[in-house]
């Protein structure tokens, strides 16, 4: 997994995915659950302002994940 190689050189990464079990299986260290397969970072059914809030919450969870020191694997919830 590319994120593991990036982590090996000292750069923290976070994977935003709807396939959390797969990310755990392949060894991703910081995992942020996405919303859906077709729209991991949004929901086109929401109003533009609500979708912006949703996207912001997911991305902020990923930023917090990168800031957190993880020794093994951790799933970061954005809800």
C-alpha cells in the first residue's frame, strides 16, 4: 500500500475510504470512513451548505488523524 511506504519515510498519512475492513486488512494506519462508495467525501442529495459541512467534517477528521501518533491501526470517526 502506498500509504505504508510514505509512512516508512516519516510522513504521516490518512486513508479516507468506504472500505474500512479492506483498509484494515492491508495495514493502513489511520483510516477515516467515507460516506458511500460513489461519494466518499459528500452527499449530492444534501443542500450545498450541508454538503460543505459534511465534507469539512470528513476532511478535518483526516487532518486530526494525521496529527495523531498511531502505533498500530486506528479508525477515526468524523460523526
